[in-house]
C-alpha cells in the first residue's frame, strides 16, 4: 500500500514539473535568443519609433460614368420607318451629322398644314392692315375691323404652333415650302461623341418613345466612388484622388467634385470625382480603384520593413538584451512613403525601445521554430 502511495506522489510531482516547464516555455516563446555567430550572420539593424506626419489614404472602389448632360438618347418624335443608317456601337459622330433617315407619310400632312396656314396668314395680314386703314378714315365699321383682327391673330397663332411642331419633329420651318415637301426626315446628332447603343435596323418602324441610339461625349467622364459612411467625415470637395484600373496600368489624378447626401443600403455614400486631365483611353462603365488623400496627421510610425506578418498578425521585434529580442504584436494604421502608423499611446514603453528594422524575418523564422518545439 505504501509503495502505491509513493508511486502516486512521484507521478503527481513529475506531472507538476512538466506543467511548470510547459508554462515557462510558453512564457519565453516570444523571446528569441541568438548566439554570437547567429547574430553576426543575421546582421541586425535597429531603429526607433518616430513621431512624423503621415498621409491618410482611403481606399475605395468605383466606376467611370458619363454626366447626364453628355449622354443623349436619340428618338423620332413623329415616329416612322427607318430608311437609312450606318452607325454601329463605337462609331464616332459629330454635332450636326446625319445619323439616321426616317420616312413617314404623316410628315407630308404636317408640312402641308404649315404652308397653307402661312399663305393664309399673308392674306389675312394684308386684310387686317386694309381694315385698319379704312377704320381710321371712318370708311368701314368697327365690327369689320374686329372680325379682321380676330381672324389675323387666330391664323398667326396657328402658324407659330405648327412651326414649333415642325421643329419638334426635326424640320426647319424656314426651309419648308411647296417645292420641298417630303416624307423623309434626317435626324442629326446634337453633340460630338461616340455611339454606345444602336436599337434600330433598316425598315423597322419606330414609335415616338423608342430610343434609336445613345450617344456619349466621353471627353468629360466623371468617377462615381462608393465611400463607406465611417470615412465620409474625412472627405471634402477638392481633395486629390489617385485612380487606377484593375489591369494595373498608369494611375490618373482626380479630385472630389461632389459628395452625396444619401446613404445606400450597403452603408456607402456616392462621391463624384473629376479627372484632372481628360483621357481618351478610358471608357464609360470601367471599374476603378481609387485612393483618396484625406490630409496629413502627426503620429507614431515605423519603417515598413520593421513590421513582420505572421499568422494574420503584425509583429515587431524589440531588443531586450545582447542578442535577445522579444516579439510583440502591434496594431497598425495608415501607410505613407515607406512608413506605417503604429497605434500606441504616448506613454508606451515602445517609444524608447530599440526595434529591429533589418533582419527581423530571420528572427521570426527562429521564433516560429521555437513555438513548434
């Protein structure tokens, strides 16, 4: 019985010693000790945390858009049959260029009504002037003058209304006369730009509400960025932006033009930006990545090379004694020009510590080997 008790005591003692040893190993697992030879091979370089200005950058996504005033939908107010067009998506067009021809017999009736009303106006204007002259000489009655005046004003109104209608259809009232009545109408481009959509073909009948083409003037593209509400307070009109395409091509400079006033369902706010220099290589609808510069701030920083990445954490090594270094997890902020912000308070002991900025990945490899053991 005594033998059994002695054995149990020894087992418990050994277990406790192993547990204590394990705790000591865990406590020392953040320390890395180098031999003199290892230290010479690693060639450690040291630096200190600096208090320096750093630019805050907000990374956002967005898309290139054409402003509403630079995007035109072409319609045929009177409708009709497509007679001729040669446009394809991507075709360049110029202001005043004929882009499609349409024919509709109703155009003849409209022109006929205008010409007849205009001829009648000439007659009634002369009759009105004659009645006015006779009235001043007391040769005609006031009633005759009133009747002539009413007829003249009625037909004058009708001519103006028909002229407005002709313009709406696409005809020039000044050129409409009995010698050039036509059922064909040529629709011209109101802007310079590129055709983005073609919805017609020859022989197709189109209604007044049908969009035949869409033309975009791509010389003044703007960028619509989606900024999370947590970052919106850092933005203001005129701030500079660096814009890049997913293919990694050259970055373009832009600036904030407008900041939206509505939060979307995904908690983002639309921010409109303009390019500083127009770029003909860009196409509406392109996806972009942008960095918004939101000013400088004075903060604690380390060189980028002083920060290691291990298991989704960021680590720095602090010199504790000769050839002894401690791995410390840190929280970082913004990065700028080779420096990264370290989130610590002004009383943190790291401010006076010697931090490894060269050879730290060798220390990390040795630390990881210790952890595995």
